[in-house]
C-alpha cells in the first residue's frame, strides 16, 4: 500500500479497506499515485472502463466502489480537514465545518457524462467548494445553524451525513432533511437561501414561535420571570435577555403559549427596537390580567403568620413586581411589609416584625427547590418599590 494512503488512516475510515484493491481494480501500478497524477490515473481508468462492451451491473458497481474510494482518498490527501463518514452502509466525506461530498455518487455522474475529464473537474470543484464552506450543502448547513442560533440559542450538538442533520438546540432534539433546500438553492443568491432555510425551519414549532421580529406578535403573551444566579448559569449559552433586579435576583421574560413557554432572547429585544422599559410594562399588564384569581393563603404559626401565594400557574414569584401588590396585602400586613420569592412557584409575605420567620421559611424553600431564585427577603413599599431586608 502506498505510504500516502497509510498516513490517511486516522481520517479515511473504511475507505482504507478498499485501498488494497485500487491498483488491481483500476489497472494501476502497485502503488496508486497521489495528487494530479492520481487524478489523471483515475481519469484514464474511467476511459478504459467505458471502452469495454457489455458491462454488467456487478462490474459497474465494483468499478464505482473502487473508483469512488480512490477519489475519496485523493481528496482526503489534499483537504486536511476532510474525514470519512458512514451511515447505514453509505459512505462519504465530511469536509470543512459543514460540507459533505459523496465520491461514489460523483463517480456515477462522471460515468454518465459525455466529457469524462470535464465532469471529473466539476466534481473536484464541488468537493473543494464544500471544504471552503460555499458548496451547495455547506452553505445550507451554515445558514441553518446561523438561524437556529439566532432564534433559539447555541447549537449544543451537531451531527451530519450528506443532507440529513441531527441537532440539539435549546434542549430540543431536531432532525432535518435539507435535501430539497440544497437542490433548490444551488447557485442561487443568499437571500433565496435564507428564505428557503427559514421555510424549512418554520416546520419546527419552537422555531416558528420565536422567528419573529415584531413585538406585536408576542405583546399579549409576554410575562416577567424571576431567575436566581445558579439557574441562570445553566442557561448562559442561550442568549437570554436578563437584567439585574435586586441582589442575586435577575429579571427575564417569557412568552407563554398553550401548554408551554419560552424565554425571550436578547437578540429579540434588540430586533423589536423598543425600550426594555416598555417590554416590562407590557409584561406587567399581562401579569396583572392573569392575577385576578391568584390565591393568597394565610398560614398561622406560633411565632406569627405568613401570606403565601400559590396559584399553581408558575407566575407567583413574578407577582412580587406587581405595582398594586402593596395595595392588596398592605391592609392586612401593614406598610411596608416583607416578601420572599425562594422559587418560581411561590411568594411569601409577612409583617415587618415577623422577618425572622420569613427568612427561615425562605431558606428552607430555596434549599429544596430545583430552580431556586433566592433566600433573600425584601421590603415592599407602595408602587412595588423593593429594598433588601437586613434585619
């Protein structure tokens, strides 16, 4: 076996198995040449194959297997970032970041061409363009990844074979067949590519919901969400819109749909072109509209009483931000009063003199919550003015 083929073993995979049959199968010398000489040898082998009369299907298949393997090895030798890939008995080359090239399908096209050398040159250009990132497949994959990251966040896992993609983005597993888009956009300008990819991705519910730059589309669905620093750290690669609220508590936003909700991303707020203050105002209006049936329970203890909001709608902690919270609880607790939001699904409140009781309860609740917000306690004044409680 030629030394240059042996050196490709870490990247050539099962193509290496065919290397021993290349010389005999293509009528070459014992050590197949590389580079330009190798391409010329492959071209001559194709010419010789086509001059044989009555080529049966088995001989045609064997020739394509050997010639495709040789072409694949020649390309891997020239393209340092190439590597062999296989899936369900099929083989190809992953090139560059997103490119893919099937040397066996390429040889089929060469055999069907009137001009063998011209067709082989076209296949080489196709492979090189895939390696550069501007080939028919590579540019589609690159645009898919770009749109997914812009709309849903970082692509956490990526696997590709030819025009099939397996992705994990924003915690969701996605499988895409982009073959139609590749065929429709080959040689077309970027704006055609972008539109075709967006239409492909619109079949994904999560993408369809967020792929908007119009605040009016979500204005009546947006709600505030309070996050703790630990939970936020788990979401740091998703590009969420967050801003500090008080202490370790961060303010984010969600958009709620039937049966699910998603976080608002920083890129969305920028694209909306409106002041974040107006986003918060809309979120609070929606929260107030959803709070008419909020449940505030009174829990009596030996050392004092607590008011507990447990509505079961996932919005209770955010109700700490409602401007009329002081008006609702003030008559019973006095003004100012204390509040705590240890996790998403509850809000505790008590009179100022029972601060120690509230602090103990907040610490217990935050310690056992899977997505804790804070153990801290806050002073609530009229107009939702919040201050840390140090007592």
